[in-house]
C-alpha cells in the first residue's frame, strides 16, 4: 500500500490531483478516493485509532484506544445548497455512525472574503447549524434518514478559540509559497483584486487548524477541497518534523508528560485522510454543467438550496440547462448537464447508477425534469420540516451548540497545549 502524499516537509508541493497514476489505499478510507470508491462500499471497522496528542507518544503504548475521528465544516455564507449537502453533509451523517464526529460551522472562514455583513453572519451561522441538525446530525433525536440518534458534536468554530491560536502557531511553520499556490486562493484573489485580505491567503492554515486540533483521521469534503487537505497533511508533517519526536522528548526530563497527559515525543499532530465521495463530490451548476454549483454565483437559478420551497425547486429545474441529444446518459463529456442531473437524481433517490440508467436512460428531458423535481422535493421535505421544528424550539439549537463547543474545547485545548509545549512556549502559571 502506498500513500499518496508524503507529509514530510520535503514532500512535493504540487498537488497530485491530476495524476491518475497515483494509487491510494490507506488502511481504511483513502486519502485520495479512487474513482471507483464510494461511501456505499462497506465501511471497515473504525473503532480504534493509534495514538497522537490524546494518547501516548512513541515511547508508550496507549492505554486506552479511541474511536477514529471525523471532522468537517461548511462556511456560513449564503445558503447551503445541494453541492454542500451531497458533497459533504450527507456523508457526515453516515460517518457519525462509525466515527467520533466533530462538525463545525466555520464562521471564521466566512469572513475571509472581507467586508462581510455582521447581521448576515450571525443569521447564517444559526441557520447552517440548524441545517446540520435537520439533515441528521442532531445529537438528541433520531434523524430524518432513519439512523439512530446521532452522536455528533456540532459546534461553531469561533466558540473554540483554540482554532485561532493553533492557526497562528501553524502560520509560523508554513512557508508562504505553499499558500500562494492554492488554486482557490488564486481564483478568489483574482476576483478580489486589490482588496484581497490576508485572511484569504491564510484560509487553508485555519482549515488545517480545524482538522489537526481534533486529531481527525478522516475529513469528508467535496472535490474542491482536495488541495486544502493535501496542504493540511503537509503542514502536520512539517510541524511533526520541526518540533516532534526526539526534540519534543528533550523538552522535559526523560519520560515526562506533555500538558495533555501523553508522553512527550512522537507525532504532535495526526496526519489526516480526505474522504471525497464518488457521486456528489462535484455537483454542478444548473445553468452550466461545466461550472461548480456555488454560493457565490450571483444567479440564484444556478443552485438548489436545501431550504428552497417546492415551487422554487420546480422553477429552477424547469429552467435548468439541458441539451439536444436523445435519451439520457452519464459520463458523456459533451453532456455535462445530463451527467449532473442524473447524478442528482441518483443521490436524491438513493438508486444506483445502473438503476437510474434503467429508469431514465431513454427518457426525454421533458419527462425527466418532473421526475427529478419530485425526487429533489421528496428528499428535502423531511429535512425542511425538521429544520422548521428546530428553529421554532426556543433554546434547543443553543443547547446543542453549547454541548458541542464544550466537547470540542476539551479536545482542542489539549492539542494546542501540546503544540505550545513542543514549540517551547513557557507554561502559564496558575
Ligand atoms: P463551502 O460552501 O465552500 O463552505 O463548502 C463546504 C463543503 O461543501 C466542502 O466540503 C465543499 O467541498 C463542499 N462543496 C461545495 N460546493 C460543492 C459542490 N458544488 N459539489 C460538491 N461539494 C461541494
Ligand atoms: N474550506 C472548506 C470549504 O470551503 C470549509 C472548511 C473549513 C472545512 N474548515 C474545514 C472543511 C475543516 C473540512 C474540514 O469547503
């Protein structure tokens, strides 16, 4: 088994995204998902994970092993759309069954574009969190997808100050050239012109902090986050190399412990794997099958939001771009809209690709569009109903977010304390 990314500081900096020859088969979830691999594949047992910050270093075997951990987040900018839902959130729901789950609303990321509207931010943060719960991440209830009551810790990123602190520490270990190469930065910076903020450049380091604070083993994201995950791995590798192992061990007397209680030495930060699903990793715009569905597209008709009413959904699908070919098919490069809309149907109905083809392959657009409309509405209706209940129930969301932030703080504080320790910061006197 070969890993795709060498997380050492000497690892190449150019993403291997485009290199189809790079195999990947880490022990459980691959860092780079091979095109054939999907979440529907049996999920191997993930109950145990070896040590990092919360457990022993290399010197001692961990006494108690923990479940493997998943972490992810969505920015509270605009509305959560089907790309966010199918690319990320829906997979989070499945993963919480097997993993120790931390899902955050990344509000600190949401201000990186600069000049945000504060009123909108707070509204969108609450609404995003409520959508997480409504989609099946509610720790108190059986979720709408029929799974057991969820076990996720749902929290708001800015409620855990360790995110900002670790970000600073990692900033000083991250070469600026690594950030300047990020595709999303280059694209967004081009659009922002002279107004581009330092925060936008630093965005991936904050994201790395989100992930590394929780020693996440796996990070479910859409395709567009692949490069950020690689960078996270590179940053973790670099910090481990610069400050971990023997150097950390020598920060105290032989066999001494770090603030988290683990022995000093070994990896400070766990190097995570990405999970990118096969279907849904890149949901495309309704008005252009070759462009990603995105919150920032000014054309509202380009996306379906999780909270769109049935009428809005019907209208958007009615007007969406199609083509003049006969029948419907997946994977024809000349028909990106067909692939996109069939995939959307597949994801909403839970059918396999083959079943979708069997049912819709010979349909005309005029027949398929109403079927797709029904499938999308049917999928979103229970989520919307639960969302309405959650926002109605006074104090409910706050309670969940408080619990989530408490649990997150407990883990995050330990990690950042260990990083401070390894980097040589004097301990605070109490
Ligand atoms: P963002 O809206 O940028 O905060 O994205 C949150 C999550 O949704 C990330 O995991 C993204 O990779 C994923 N995502 C965003 N847009 C899409 C899309 N069009 N298709 C699939 N996943 C997406
Ligand atoms: N950068 C991600 C996006 O826009 C959001 C994000 C922030 C995230 N921190 C994260 C995703 C940590 C996964 C893990 O899509």
